C-alpha cells in the first residue's frame, strides 16, 4: 500500500493521483512554451479558489495573448489540481457558466498549462502570487477565540522559490491577502537577496500588489474581471508595470483602476474593507439579541433603516460569518500592526469583530436551547445547508460547523442537506442532496442554516414542511417571509433568530 | 437687580426677557384658537432644534390646516424662544431658506402660537413630544468616558404634565429619541394613571412613536418633511392615528411610511441607526492611527474602497464626533437594555463606539504634539471652526471642545473662527467671524477643525495661507486636496490627521 502522503485525490472525480518523486517537468514546460512563441508568459503561483480562476482570466485576457502556467505544490491537497487542469477538468466547481466557457477556450487555444516544477518561474514575464496566507486560530468549543498567530513561513518559502528562479526583470504581482507591510518588508527583501545570491542585478525587478475582490458563485469570473481594482508598486516603475498588465485582463474602461501611493496602502485597503464588513456583522449581533429581549423583530427594523441611502449597507443578523476572508483578515491586519510596524496596540475593534462573529453560531445554538424548552439530548435534527454562503458550495470556515459541533456535543442525531456540497471536507462527512427524500424522515427539529434558494421563496418546500407531522422549525437565517411563517405556525412551532416578535 | 433665574436672553437678538411669575396664558390661547374654528389643534412640546422646526412643518401641513401651539418651559434656556416665536423672530438660525419661508407663511396665516401654559395640552387633538432626553456623561479631561447615566425624571415630568391636561381621546406622538421601551413602559402608564386620577376613560387615548431624521443645515425642513419615516403605536388604533397624522405633513408618496410592529421597534430603529453610524466612525479611528504608523494615506485608501457599492458608506477619519445624537444614542440603547429589559449585558460594542469617539479629539491633539516636535507651551494657535458639522453653526457636543481644552491645558493661546457661530454657548466664548482679519495675525499653528466651505476648495483661503510667514498647518478634517497640500508645503509644514504619507 502506498502511503497517503504520496496520494492526491480529486474531490470532483474521486480519481487518485500518485505524487511523483521526480519533480522535473522542464520538458513539458518547454514543449508548452514552444507552441506560443513571442507570447508573454504569465505564471500563477497557487491554484486555489483565486489562483485557478485568475489563470483562466489571464488565459482569456482582453488585449493580449498570454501563455499561462499555473504552479502548485506536488502535495496531497494540491497535486490533483495540476493533473486535473491538464487533463481537461477544471478543479473548481462553480455555478458561474463563464468558468467552463473560459476553461474550454483556454483548452482550445492550448494556452494554459499546470505544473509543480518551479522552473516555470524562470520563464515568466509576470509572476502572480495567489497562494494562501493563513491565520492560525485557536477557538474554544463555544467559539471563543483563545489565541491566534500568523506564521509567515510557508509564504516566505513560496517567495524564496520565486527568487531562486525568476528573471531579474520579471514583474512579481502579489495578490494574496497579506498583513499590510508584507510586499515592502518581506517580498522585496527576499527577491533582492536571492537575485544577489544568483549574481543578478536587482534594479530591474518590478514588484507590486493588487487584490482581487473574488466572490465564488454565479459571478465568479466577473468578480475578478469586471470589477474595480486597486493596485500599487514598490516604486513607480513597478506600479506602471502592474497597471499595464491589469489593463490587459480587466475591463478598465468600465471599472477604472485606482493606484495607491505605496504597497502598504493597497494591502491595508484589502484587509480594511473585509474588516469593515466583519465589524458591521459583529455590530448587529448584540442588537439582534437585544431585539429578542425587547420583543422586537430585528428584520423589520433593519429593513426600515435600509430605506436611508446612508444606511443601505447595514447588515442582517444570521447564523454567523464564514469563508476564507472575513474570518481572518481583521486578525492579519491587527497582527501586522504589532509585528510589522511595532505598534504597542492591536486593531482592537477589528479583533473584537472576529471574536464576536466566531461565537455567533454558539449564540444561535443557545437561542435554540432557550426556545426549544426540552432537552436536546437524543433529538433528531436536520440542518439545511452547510455552506457558509447562499447558493454556493463553499464550506471553508462555515459557521454551520460550530453549530453542528454544539448539537453533537448535546447528543443530537443530525442529518445534513446541501444542494451544493457533496462532501464536507473539514468534517469528513458526506452530505445528502435529495431534499424531498430527506424530508420524508421524522425530525424533532428542522434548522435552516444556509439561505440557499431551495429553502427561500420555494412554495414546494413550504408545502413539504406543511405535510409533515408537527415539529420545531428553527430559521437561523431569516429565509421565511411573514406569510410563510404564519402558514407554518398553523402546524409547527417556528422560531427565527433575531425575531423576538413572532 | 433681577436674579438670573428670572431672565431669559435670546442669543439671536441679545434681547432679555423677564420670566413672568404668573404662568396663566389661557386668554391668549383662547384668543388664538378662536381664530381657527374647526381646525384640529396640534401642540408641540419642546421648542428646541426639532420641536420648533416641527411646529413650522405642522403649521405648513400639506393636506390639512392645523392650529399649532408650541409649548416650552418658562425658564431661562427656553422662555425667550416662546417670546421670539410670537414676536416674529424664529428661534433657530439655519442656512435652509425654507425655515424663514415656512415661518413667514405661518405668521401670515397666524396659525402658530407659542406658550408656556400647559393649558394648551387640554385643547390638543395631537400632542407631539419633542423635548430632550439627555444622557449624563462623565468624561476625564482626555475624553475617557468614566460613567454615564440616564435620568428620566425631566422626561417623566413632561409626560405627567400632558397627563394632567390632555383630552382622553388625544393622539400623543413621541418623537423624542428615547431608550427603547419608553413609550410602552413609561409614557403609556403615566398617561393612563393621570387620566384615571382625573376620572377619565383610558380606552380612547392613542399613543405612538415616530422619529424624525432631522439634520440641521441647508435641508433642515426637508429632513423632516421630505424623508422616510418609521412609526408605530401602542396598539393598532394608535398606529392608525399616527399614520393618518403623518400623511398630512409628509410627502408620503415620495417617501413612504414604514409601520413597525410595536413602539420598541421604532425606538430601537432610531438608536440603532445612530449607533451604526457612531460605530462606523469609531471603527475608522484605530485604522487611521494604523495608517499613520504604516505611512499610509487613509483618505486614498477609503476613497478606493468606496468604489465598491457595498462599501460606499465607509467613513473617513476626523477630529471627532459631535452633535446631540451620535454622542449619546448608543448609550441610551445600552442603558435601556439593562434598565428597561433587565438584560445582564449592556450593548457592549455600541458603548465602546462612544468611548472611542469621545477620545478622538484627544488623539488628534496627541498627533499634533507628536508632529509639531516643539513644546506647545506659549504657542499661538488659531482653530478654524468650532461647530461639529460643516456649514452649520451647531456647537452641541462639538469635538472641538476637548481639542481646545487640551490646547489650553498645555498653555496655548488660542484664537477661534467660525463663520456660523457667534457665541459658543458651552464655553461662554465669543467667536470671531472675519477670517481675513484673523489671518493677518501671527500664529505658530493653524488648525482646521471644521470642514466649512470657507476652508474647503477656497482658492482665496489658500492664497491667504501662502501669503503668511511659514508656520505649522494642521488639518484635522482632510479639507485640503493633494494639490493644495503641495502648494502649502512650499512654505509651511502641513500635517493631516490620518495621512501618514504626506
């Protein structure tokens, strides 16, 4: 039997790939590039949710023909993506039809190749860094954030690899969400150090930062290609080079580019906008609890407030905050303030925002406990939705996880449904897709945990619920309309998180 | 000599009024009402920034002719307003031309009278409560919020007065920003108690809550009349009556009314929307300090983020938060959660928002200290602007106060300019209006402390600054454009709060 560390399994096709011991892919890179003479070569480092789609966008650039090489590590979580791209199966599932359109187009033009061989960087005119930079969070079982740290080692290593191979005149564009200060204080020194080690000049290199505002889902490609971009460079020459490159892939006439004064500014803009969002969600948490106490329906209050143009973006409460960005970006920023700029203070409020949001699913669980009025031990539950986002199958840091864990801890038997998630990687659980069949079972409690359209404004779903024996329905998201609630209340007990006034 | 407690002085005309010992004004009320037979009588309790203008709006109602009586107390801060309204001088100065238009129109129709005699309530079909409800805050000299409390006594007393006089079928409409729960838990019981004492039925009374979103300045009237309104009643009959009344004064076809489920909901909506705003400002405080540390211009970052439709309302940093609402409403709400609904928790984040905002002027002072690099002792300064709001003369809780106090404490000699404020009531200071003359004086430091248009995009102002001897210019608001800063830097040292990158 082959050890797991040599196997990389595609969650899409379930196909297993054996990770080679020989990391030399030079011949294939050479062969690929020979088919694209004269074309500029763009190498994307990292084939995750951003990098793989960014590769597609560059392979389908608007005003230039690029030869695109995607690079990732020959390790179990990533090796299959490399193989999958080259074999004709795009490694990201998404409802956006442009994904397959762009992928098919790149396949036709044969201008997208994936590899694990860092030799690719040696051939690049442009290198785009799209790898992850994680925050290690330690949370208690009720979601309390006990500790967090940022380990830059994997990120540094990735940049060092680029430095070992890259041409001295390449453009290195950091797209990863990094602690503000990283491009100037970490990326630039590493690249310069490695160029010097290699006896190469350091004055031609161009290093910039520009972040995407990618949103998985039906507008995946557009969220990269047809959206405002902010960019910067470590010097003017770098910023010019970033601008020239971005103009070839983004519709800048519709979505003008914004150049900021230095790379700290763009790095800060990215984490600031995500912190702002996280903070605004956290702000609503205590108000929705106050609303419950005061017998107020927070949904009608927030909808009334949203009439004001200045208050349109006020958030609604919910089960919690998930996804890769909002759960960590405020911490990245706070970490940078202390560790890269020597401030004695963290970003206190932004950290607090994460702390509150991390506990939201626990509050949602506590509210269920207080409303259900029976012990949860031994009860049969179904959770409708495990993804953190409506109509998308993305379980990264989904708030459903803590909610699920609490229910398990309290002895519930739990069924799971999600139309977009077959396999819940983080929990190693297979998810069922047939809602009708699932709803034929008996449950004590039915919880809506994601706002998928299958549960929202769906008369069939309401009818199915009405056909069931009386049970307790708990809507953590506010998917039901007042009319639907009235209907359901004829048979069931219905509780909605943040709506004390039902 | 007559004791100060018998004198009420108009800050507009400087005229002094002797407060009568006999509070009987029945004859005049009678005479006034005899001129308006058959008209409904609306009495507005409180002639402050909201009540006086609300009286104008009702006297100029859209679809009904009302006889309007404004009532305030025969005390030094308010008695002059009563006299002033009856003598032909409206007691609120504002740049909105509609104010004088509406006032002249009411004078012509003779349908607005002001009095101190609670007898007015006995004649009212509709009574609108527009008095203040204050939070008593204790701040340290650096702005730290040490303690706060809500004393409902004056508010209760005002409602009791209504209860002593009102008809048993009157509509009582609370417009005051109150702790959520007040209309239901305080106003309703008081009115019922007093009606019962008077041997009157309690089942005809109608009590509701609806808040204005008044904004002093050029759109003062419109902010009451042409804007979305949220309303509620203690029962359906009350809510219907509020709705019927509001329809006669507000352009509800353009700005539809929103009825909420109970009075707690509308009371909460008001303090929630102000807390949201206060919180969003507080959120930016630590980010702008981080920006200074990281050499980032927070203005360009925020402007870049604002390109996103979902992030349009992100705030810019500044000297601080002032005015009557944002400085206290989050505390009102937090107080109510604990004191009216028995929660063990305050609104922790909303309180924190006020705490941070209260300290902003102190941070602005500290930044000046750190950038000026000389002791401030004995330096000559001028502060441009004392109002808390651009292009308006409103000094209530202006952040300039703490900034000014800190400068004084550190031995500065301070001149003050504000085109809209002649007399700074809270500090008992007369403010100069002639900017040109003031700028002929020598100063070590010139501070922009309000974003009035006299200082913003004003080439004459820039020229005047350029004509001066070299000095230190400190912009706490971000009024200067990059071009203006470059010009000014040819001669002066220029620092802008939140722009580390100059």
